[in-house]
C-alpha cells in the first residue's frame, strides 16, 4: 500500500545503532522489539523488508483498530517520545480518514491517558514529539490505529524512540531534526549545514556539537533574498507538558550584515510573543544565548531570521538545550494557581474586601426546594453579596484577589448566580486593577442569564504590570437590588480556549460534546437522554447543567416512563488494578415523586452486580456531589441506574463524572447529610 519511494526515504531515516535503542524504542527493522500487538484487535504487520509496521484495509474494514502495547516502562527523568508515522487514504475518503492515537497506561489507573492523536493523511512520513514528565510510576505506551473509509486506507509506524531529555532540545545530528520543521518560503529557508554540505556563496562554519566538519547545524542564507524583509522560520515541536526554566542555544551571525535574528513563542491560538532578539552581530565564533522560557501550556518556539536584502549574510543555529533551572540573574515569576484560586470551603483564601465594610459574606446554605446550595458540593460554602439589605442605593461591594505577576496570560474562571434583580446588567462585574498605576479596567460584566442557576464565566487577559482581579457587586437603586452569589474561582496560566485544543482529561465526562464512552443498555424514550437547559416537566429536574449552567447533562424524562421503570447508563470496560479508586459525579434529584438513583459495579463475566451507592427520593433543588471509593482487580464496568418514581415529577440527572486513581482522600461524601433517604456504601472491596 505504501509507495516504494517513501520506503527509500525511510532507509535514510533509520538511526545508526538501531539495535541498541533505549527502552520504549523500536526501529522495526526485524521485529517489533518490546512492543506486541494486542490479540483482541487487528495485528500490526511487519513489512517483509523491515523498516516499518502497518495496518491497512486489506486486513480489516472501516472502524476496526490495531493496538500496539509496550512492555513496562519508567521515566524517572524527563523524557521525549518521538513517533515517526504515516497515514494514507484515497482522495474520496477524506471525510472519514484513518486515525492514530497514542496513550499512556499507568499501572494504578483503570483508564488510559490520551497523549496525542492524528488523522491528517500525508504522502510522506511525519514526526510527533511528546514530552513525558518524570514520574516514579510504571507505565506502558499504547498505540492505536483506527482504519478509516476507503479501499486504500493504511497506517504505518516507522520508528518509536524514547530518550531522556526535552523534546525542544536538538543538536541536529539526526535525520529527523528532532521534529523541528522549516516553514517553506520561496526565497529563504532554513537548511541543514555541515557534513558534506557546502554552499559556494557563503563561508559557513563548522558545527558546534563536534567542532568539526562531521557535525551538523541549521543555517539560513540571504543569497536568494528578492524582497525587503524576507523571513525564514524554524519551528520547534509543540510542548506537551508544562515547563519553565532556561532555554539555551548557540548561534552565529555573519558580521556587519543587515539581518534580524529573533526568538518567538506561539501558542495553539496562534498568538506570537518575542522573547529574545540578537542585539549585536557577535564574533566569528559560536555565541551562547540564554533565554528565560515559560511554557505552562502547549506552545512552539520559532527561530526567525528577517533579511533586508541579498547581502544579509547568514545565520547559523546549533545545540538547543533546556534546563528547568532559571537562567543566570533571572528570578522566577512567582505564580501559583492554588494561591490564586478559591472554593471558599475553609475561608476566603487569599481574597479580601474593601476596608469600608464587608460587601461579600461567606455563607453556607442547606439547600431546599427553594434555595440552591454552593457550586462545589451542593452543601458547602460560597460568597453572597446581599445588596437588598446591606446598604443604600449605589452600594458597591468589592472583592480583591491576590496579586498576579505581569506579562503573563491568565485564564480566570468562576461560577456565579443572580437572584431577585429586575435588570441583571452590571449587577456583577470583573475589573483588572493595575497596582502600579492605580488603574481599573472592566473586563467582564453580567448581561442577561437564567436566574438562580450557577453559571460559569471565563475570561482571558494579559497585562504588562502586576495586577489584581476585582469582583464588584452593584445595587443601582433601592427598588432593584438582589443577591449575587460567587463560588469556585480559579486562575490558570494560558488562554481559556487552549483547553479546547487539548485531549480530553482521562476518566472524565462533562457530556458537553457527547456521551463520551458511556453506552445505553437500551436506547428508547425511557433511556437516559442528553439535554441542556430545563427539563420539560415543571417542579422537577435541573434548570441547567453543573459544568457551566448552559451546557449538557444526562437525565431520565419521567413523563416517558412508568412507575418502577429503569434506565441504565454503562461505562466502558475499566481495567482491574490493585488499590483504591475514587469515582465522583454530581447528581440532581428534585421532584415530589423522585424515585431511585443507584451506582453498581459489574465485573467481567459475572452476572451479579454489586451496589456501590444509592439515593432514594427527593434530595435537593441543587446539584449534589457524590464520592464513591472502591477497589476491583478485575475488568469491570460502572453502571448508573435511575428508576422512575410514583409521579412524573421524578426526573433524575447526573453530570461531571470523573474516575481517579487512589482513594478519595479527605473529601467527605457530604451528600449523606441531605434530607432524602440514602444508603451509604462508600468503601467497598470486590
């Protein structure tokens, strides 16, 4: 299925000493090394002449998968995993191409962590680079190829290599150039220099790594420049794990010539930021540059050279390295998402109020049929600005957050609920307070939203100076005041939209996109349904979802069922591992005729099911959190079963399901304090 020309190119790609590749690596010359095909799926086929393994539609059909599993691995030091691959398809099947997924399988987790996914077809090999943070836990690499549409669909793996170090590092001695790519320009481009490569137009240097003609480096030459400000870009692999420290590299700039050599970062939203620029031509030798590099979210590093004409000379680059220790004379930007966030369960954390008087009060409300509890658990604490009784018209309550370092991009998220106002606009607003200039800038305010529902807001901002976030509640007139509730404030580095481009968190489901990996035992009018907003029947069901207030949740519609009828939602098969697991989810049981919500564990090949947790009858008008700690060393499923109660006011909903390895810790199952009937089975071993 693969073109012979591709194979010839691959022969140059195979590394010297392939037989001595480190653990977790394979060049697929004569075998699959320490990797094995999982027998329950299609096999990966080793090419007769070596060099790669593949799966294609001559062995399987659309939707079938082949799974390759490594032996036990350990990354006690930061490591880089590189995968050289190719996905091919016919032109008529681009709507449903094949897909290649890479997972990490930790020994104590019942689910696999998706690290990377690709489905872009190509006519040549491509390189994926993935940073693996150091950990003492053992894991396996799982590579899954899913065949797409078409008679010529195929997926090939040419090399897997796991090495100690960061993916952003490179000495340019290997043919795949560590995943760095040149952004093609008709006139100026980055090329590999050194070795047998010579350029008659310029006197190029020896490389820095070996300091001889045997080594290699990257260079860009102005000889073909035809326009003012021609630009060449060398782009690094995208970082896939948070990292901060010192990025260093060696460079040469031909003296006395008109060019600009700069270093940029670019995030997944396409935002550029210059972090370094060569301020002088330097000497004829290699010059060391050290740059403070902070990548709390995925980003690329771009080495850019701009020429003003064909006499701009050359720029050479070699030996890019990274250290988690900050550069000389550099101090770390002190930011902690823990210090900048608060759920108000214990106190105000690092938030504080105006000296004029407390406009915000930390309250705990036992939820009932008319008043909702907090957002965190349904039974905890939140902040309330009671403008109706606090002060006179024009009253403003201010809540200040901790100081945030300048020149960093932040994502602010919080949940709020509004009660009682006739006009909702500007009843809650968020300002940025620049400490050095005593300037306040409004960055968000309430317009219109459902009343009495916990809504999520998210704001991305960046300021050059240190700032504080200020929450303001406002009562405009005596006749139009009400309640403003605030909970679960988080501040993280990066754009709020960055998370949309990342793989979904393993073991979690918010039902925002679909039903995740859950399946229905039966799918009809009396099944679980995915919905947003209120349920059709009054005086039962939630007004909105738990995640954002305007998103999706799963529920049963009691008006489509008869008394005692059940709906069952099944998780995908979960691996059995030793040790405890923690299952958390939010549930909503409001309505005078509410029935029963149960969670069962069903082991593979067992007909019996074990009850883990149960709630009976009306519980609250709020979403409540459930925590279930259990153990199971055999493959199993988790089943959510809802049973319709005595009347149509019996809607039951769930949202934000999360599986975690390890015990639930200090988090109490506060739902047992609710007024409805319950059966608590929170620590069970099977």
